[in-house]
C-alpha cells in the first residue's frame, strides 16, 4: 500500500512539473523578442548543467561566460544564443572560436554548421521560436555526431 501511494504522489508531482515546463516553453516561444534569462535556463537544463540555487543568468555571470554582466531580461541576440549553447555543451569550434571563445565566433560556427542563416546579423534579436529552433537544430546535430 505504501508503495502505491508513493507511486501515485510521484506521478502527480512529475505530471505537474512537466505541464509547468510545457507552459513555460509555450509562453517563451510566443515572444517576439526572446529574453536571455529564459533561453539560458532552457540551454543549461538541456546540457544537464546544475545551477544550484541560482538563476541561469547568475550562473553564467558568476562563471564569467561574457566580458560584461548579463541581465535577466536582456533581449537574446543571435551571437549570444550561439555562444550560450556552445559554452553550455563544451562544444569545440573552428580555429578562431577555440582561440578566442566568444559570441562572434560561436555564431560563425553555427553558421558553418548551417544551423543559422548565413546572413544573420550577430546583433539580431531572436524570437522565442527562432531560439528554440536553433537549440533543437543543435541538439539534433549533437545526437547525430555522437
């Protein structure tokens, strides 16, 4: 009896957590301008990075992923999105990315891998849907290259 009650409670908690993440993803994808905080949280979760009591943006600021401090509600630029994905997954890139490890060359690497349109401006702000497509493309590519 105790096992079945435990299983029932576990199922309810898991279902509630899953529905919350779907709702959060739907709200994010509806945004015309994706925010860096939510996007970073999705990437870190997909990469299995444990944040431990901090927000995703606090985590990347603490670990100095960018030269400047990132703010939670900042709009998500194409170069920053590429860099966050590559950094979270410890992805190697071309010669310049491996030497400099910055947003500019992360975007160039994503363009090289044909995950981003070649004409995409590094400062272009991504929509929630554009970002989720980029993350999905990256995860598919990663799965194929394993």
